[in-house]
C-alpha cells in the first residue's frame, strides 16, 4: 500500500478510538497521539529496550508490588493516547478504561519511559509535559547510556511540572534499593 493510499484513508482528525483501532490492527508498531492530535508511529522495542523494561518490572514485583499494579505498555489517556513503557498503579486501583481502550490516570503513581533512538525529544520533553499536565505524580526517564541513568522526577503542582526528587542514579544502583512510589 502506498503512502498516498494510507493518507487518503486517514481520518481528518485521529481520535483515541481511531488510535486503538490502528494499534489493534498492527502489532508491529506502537501508536501514540498527542493532546494536540499529532500521531506518532514507532517500531516495537529493540531487545535492549525490552530487557531494561523487564528488569524494572521484575524489580517492582520482587519488592511487593502486585501484578495489577505494575503494567507494561498500557495506553493512558492524557488528553491524547500515550503508552508508557511501564506504569505503576496504587494498590487496589489498577488501570481502568477512560476513553476508548486507554486507561484514565486515576490511581496512576508512576510512568516510566526508556529513551529510544528517535524518541529522545518525546520522552525527555513532550511526554514529561503531558504527564505533568495530566497530574501523574512521578515520571522516570531511563537513558540508554552506559549506566542506564534513571532520572526520577516528582510532580510539583505549584510549579506545574516535574522536579528531580532524588539524585540521578544508574539503573544497577536503583535495582539494589526498595522502590517507593506511593
């Protein structure tokens, strides 16, 4: 199918329902939609990215967080549709559908993004701003540098944005600690 054909079949304005339908029809890509209506299409995670997410997921589970609290690739409604690599939810408040198949942010304690080539600006700036506006209390950005540096940010409601809550640490160090996001 040509780009012209795809473009001709695209709706004038993509909704969360459209986004969900595209994601359901194509398991080879991740689809996200900004609150302003900008559609992003990304390839699936590479093995290194997937391993980083799995290590963080296992760390939460082995430290007492339940499987309904720690979720991988759950779409969330932040005015658009975003899919953090990992999300952590309050005990007894797992993700629930809001609009379309995307979860609302009620009960969402933490969104984690592992920076990938091509998503650097989205992960470090765009999603950071969107998640702050949506009121998500914590946002972690995991770099793909030699130490897999983790920037742990906490929402400052008065500043209307995130601030560093702790010193930035390598993932290997973080995984030796006990998670505290609640």
